């Protein structure tokens, strides 16, 4: 393997740390509640991994942090399409992060329906039938869903989450 330094990633990571230290300025009330819930180790039997929390903080920062926090950060587009991603190692809990991401998007859209930064319609694309089957845990209802299994959503918000559509 060849180590490739990614200056933009390190620049963003530094900005996210400052933003976190300042109490997440610019986030919605729902996002603040989710972040507090996710970082509270008393909310679940097994706390989230640091990489899961860092991935979510970064994605939230990219969408919700004030523009002044992102001066000098230029994320290249793919044609007209802006894409955001979070790269995580095998076994680091990517599916849990997907559940966290879905909860963040849907709960914000249901609470703030006019806010165009959020959506309550989620499309998960899988590379095959086996992975597609495994991703059924992202449906916010039924036995074994990750929202209940991993304590992704604070008490009282699961019904709001179920207003979203995950396909």
C-alpha cells in the first residue's frame, strides 16, 4: 500500500474539531439533540465508535455549519452533482452510520419540512442481493432495526422517524 496524504480531509477534520468545541453552532434543535444522544454513553449498552461519531459530525458540519466555518473548503463536484462521502474501514460500523445519517435527515425534514437541506425519502443502493438483504435493518420499523438495536434515536422520536421512507 501507498500512503496518500489528503490535505482536504485533514483541513475539514480540524474545522470540525473547532466547531465541536464551540458547541456545534448553526445546527438545528433536532441535530443538537441527536448529537447529545449519540455522545451520551449511558444511552446504549455499547457506545458508538469514535469513527462513527466523527463521520456523522463531519457530514453534519458539511450541511449545517455556518458558511463562515467553511471558508476555504472547496469540495470538488462530479459534474453538476455534489457528492459527500465518508470512508470507513471494514468492521467499523458503516451500517450503523447509515442509520444515524437516515435518522438525522428524516427527523430534521419531518420537524422542519421547509428546510431543503434535509429529506425524508432515502434511497440506499446495494451492490447485490446479499447486501440489499443486510440493509433491511435500515427500515425504521420491525424487529432488529438498527434504530432500536443500537439506540440511534432518542426516546420519543421513533414515530417521527417512521414518517420517512427508506427504499
